[in-house]
C-alpha cells in the first residue's frame, strides 16, 4: 500500500511541472533626440523570441497619421527580409522572415516616418499590437501651454512596449496538478500516520 501511494505521489509530482510558455516579445523604441517638422524619424522594433526558433513572425504597428507619414521599413539584425503591409489608415503589419531560423533578442526592424505635425506637444505617436488580437490605437494627450510655431522642435515620444504573447494553458494545468499533488500528499500523510 505504501509503495503504491509513493508511486502515485511521484507520478503526480512529475505531472505538476508546468510546460514553459514560449512567447515572442516586441519592444518599440522611439528616437530620443529633439524632433523637428519635416524630419525623418526612425523607430526601432526589438524582438526577444524567449527561446523559440522562428523562421518568420509578424507584429502590427499603429501610428498617428496627423503627426506621422509612413516612409519605409528596413530589416534589423534578426531576420533577413522584413516587409510592411499597410492594413488601414495608420496601421501596418510588419513581417520578418529568414531562411535560417532565428532565436534570441535583437533588432527586428527599423520603421521610418516623416514628422508632419503642425505644432509641438507630447503624445504617443506609435504603438505595437499582436496581429491576432484587436488593436489599440494610440491617442493624443492634452498638453497645456502655448502653441509653438510650425516647423519648430517637438518633444520626443515615449517608448512603448508590446505585451508578451503566448499561451497560458500550461500554467493553469500546472496549478491544477499542483493542487492535486498537495491533496494526495495530505491523504498519504494521513494514511501513513494511522499505520
């Protein structure tokens, strides 16, 4: 009886080890220098595959069309080919691919815009989104103060990051199995104390 209970506890112990959740994280890095109307502005999109080998991946990007005009997308140091597909007004789908799978962290792409804002201020110009989820469009924030002259410098945008994507089903499974393990351990302790 004791051997059977020990075997059951060991089997449950092996089952409660959750599978790791593999996700791909993207970060949007805005330029830090002072921006001027008419200037080309380059945003950097970094990627962390978090242990996963990828031969292709994609990320969505929204941008404020009253402040920015899309110019181009160029590959970083992670994927050999990166392209941007205009999905809608102010919305891009950026896809990277490579014949050799990539794993690690680095620069996914550079996205270049022309600054067309007519006045200075502070706002979120761009945001990243996961193509499989609904998008959140960045919105302006009110900045009190005098209106600057057109063509004058503007404040740099605040860097944004994309929430991690992936599955959490294995975490829930691990929590359920851990609960079962503790219940079985309690029953085993009760049985062993009685004998």
